[in-house]
């Protein structure tokens, strides 16, 4: 028997999924799955990590297909899973996620019924109708929003349901999904799925609604639900998952749960999905090269012009040789546009009299020195270009440029203005749980009083390693010994003397498990992704918390794994201080010269 899991949330469905993408892929491979779809909610933030893990497993002899997809909460309360079959449908899915995200504030999204027929026509769709009697709030989305003053808000639930059904009925690649969860309404949900499949004239398919790679993660999944609802576990009731069945099940268990045609249909869908993230091709903006020139010619012109400025008397022969070597490798690796883009940004800053300075491994490049990106004279020191770019290392170059932090926004807005918000956005930074935030959130979820939670979190410093966590917490007053006096008043009312020890042990376990879990996406300190075409067709783009900023859903590690290039526009306070110091020195000199002239006269 073979099986492909087509509905799976990782922990990049923030505070819903209870497993890392890598854990899901590894477990699916161990279980003998043919494929697994990572379908985080209105997000592709976790797919690169799954992709990288699958490639690692392939080298170890375990081949599993990664299907790129996403889950959406529909206006009628049901769920839709969209899968990318090919590069065209991937681009459509990425653009659709961007559309839904850009309509709403950071961390939310908005999907309208009419969107389904306009933007997802190339994707494979799995419709999972939800029983009206139970919305399963512990598992459902809480972030899909309707826009203010939208006509959709005036529609009745029946009208919304009809609109969704009408849009779905026109889709040519549609399935109705069924998840058997060992719940009291399993039969009702099967009949609902069967009726929807009959009405829409499409086949049914088995779906796991996976939230974790192992049943052992259920306590953590419950804790994440409590954190999401900002409510202690004891008060959540039916908001919690009723059992641990939303995990990656063994093939034998699946064979007992689902009719064979529904399992076979998972393989049919997986066979249609042949897109891989390896197919993505990143192209830098082309307009930066003047008409009549190719990128390598233009880059050489700029470099040689800069070399003559750096060495007015004569460019040393060793420098010419190094320039030829570097330019040849840059051409071979197709990085010309990257250097030209960074040069253009730095040139803008210098024209505006904004202090800037390149640093890091780029200081080993003669090309960077001749483009006035760095100030380390290669004729006076021994530079090692391979530290910056190496064919064998197969890593994209990284030129970090610091700008006056008080004027960096001028540079950022120049990038947006020159390339438009359709083609430029900041990279993301994944904000993950660290010791203190994990202690606070888990403690609150378990009902610990605020005094103990704060005491425990303050007991850890940034220098403490994860391995020291248990030791430090015990020192602070959390002891798994039931007779320890600190437990007598440690917890809120409702925890008996008999369960204090087990609760303390559970707390320790949950804190360890949640460490490193993504909490939300933030914006990178200054890493820009700039593309020749619409960036949203390469990676989803969403609003940042800061106004006038947009962020992609991938961080620097994801970008590097796919070979994408980012331009780092960083802020440095010392450059602002130097600018003010120079202004004060000039003002003082002018004032002094003026006084001297008056004295002479």
C-alpha cells in the first residue's frame, strides 16, 4: 500500500501546528509515504525547510516527494487546500497568498468567495466541508478576516455557501477531502463530504488534517492552542482537539480507516504534482544595464573606471590580474546584476551625501573596492577573494552595506520607488521561542500564577544554554519533588497536591519542546529581495508591522537554500554620529575662520 498526505500543517501555521517541517518530512519518509504536502495556513513559510530536508533524505536513500500547498479558511466556515501542480500553479498560489495577506494587517489574511474562480484556476483544490453543528474551534483558523465595509459582510451564511459552491463547481481540478478523526460526528462528516462530492461532481480523497508528526506532541498542541487563545488550558473545553488523531498515521492504520478508492486518489493527486522548488529561477532587474550593453560589459566599465580613480597614476598589474579573475568568476556564476544593483544603491546614497560603508567578506574583493562599496585597499593587504565568492562553496555573495541609521529610510524608499513594491520587499526573520518567552507562554497556558512565571523567566540569562534549562529552573523554585515547599503556593487554585509534581514535569517537557518553535514572522534588519518580475509570483509577500514596508515569507536561510540573492541595507548609528561630528567640525572651522578674518580686518 502507498499513500500521500495532502493536508498537513507545520509549526509555521503559528500556534497551530506542533511539529517542525523537517520532523514531518522525516516521519513521512520513515512511514513509507510516497509524498507529503506542506499546506500551512495562507503561507509558504515552511516549505523551503521541508524541501531541504527531503533532499537530505534523498542522499540517504529515502526518496519522498514534497508537494507545495496552502490551507485557507473559506467564508462559509469550511477549509480549502490548494496544491501547486506545476510552476505556473505555484506562481498563482504564491500570488494568491500575497493578495489575501496584503488585504489585511500583519498576521491576518482575507479571502473572498469570488477569489476562488479568479486566482486558483491552475491549482489542484481539495474542499473540506465543515459540519455546521461543530466548527472544531481548536483546529480551525482564527486569523481569516473579512474586509471592513465589504459587501460580503452583508451576505447571509446561505448566500455565502451558495457563492462558494458556485465558484468551486466551475473548477476543473477539484476533490472533496474527508478526514476520519475518531470523533462522534465522523459519519456526519463523511456524509457531508459525500454529498458535496456528488453536488460538485468530483471525486473524494482521504486527508489527514495533520498537525503533528507524532501523537506524543498532543500536550504541546494543546498548549499552543491555549497560547493562541490566551486562555489557560483548564478553561478551553471544546476548543482543544478531542484526541491525538491529527498525526502522521502508519500505512496499516490508514488502510483500516479509509476506503481503498480514497487512499488511491491521494496517489493520483500526488502524481499530478510535479513542481519542485528547484525549478524557481531568480532574475535581477534588467533595466539597470544601459541599452546596447550586456551586464558583464557594463560591470567591467564601472570597475575599470573606479580602478583609475583608486590608482590615478597607474593601476598595478597585480590588481588588473585580480580584477580579471574576479570578473570572470562573477560572469560564470551570473552575479553581474547583483553587483550592479548594490553599486546603484550605494551611488544613490553618495549622491544624497548619505554616509555608507561596505563590510564583511566583501572587503576581500577588488571589484567591490573599485565600485566604492568597500574601503580596504587590496594593493596594501593580502585579500582572499574566495572568502567572498567561491564556485566550490556554491553560496551567493553577501555584501553588507551600512548606512547612516537616521537616513537609511531614504535608501529604503529609493529602492521601493525605483523597483516598485511589486518587485521589492524585505526578507523575513523568524521570531522563535527562546527560554524566557517559552517559560512565560507555557506557564500561562498551564495556569501558573504570574509571580512564579516571572520568577522562572528571570532566572535565565541569554548566556544559559538549553541543556542548563532544567537546572536553572529548579534553582528558581520549580522542583519535580512533590514535597518541595515552592510548589505549595506556586500554582493557581485547582491544582491539587497530588498532581503538582506531574504538572512541574509537564511544564519542563513543554518548555523544552517549544524552544525553537516559530512564533511569528518579522522583518529582516535590512535584507532586500529585488526581482525583475512580480516578486509575489516567486514568494508570498505580506504587510510588515511598520507602515510602508512589505516582507516576503522566507528568511535568509530559506533564501540562501534556494540560491536567491538579497541586498543588505543596514543601519549603523556610528555613521550618523560621524556625520554629526563632521558637521560640527565644519561649523566650528567656518565660525573660527570668520572670527579670524574679523580680527585681521
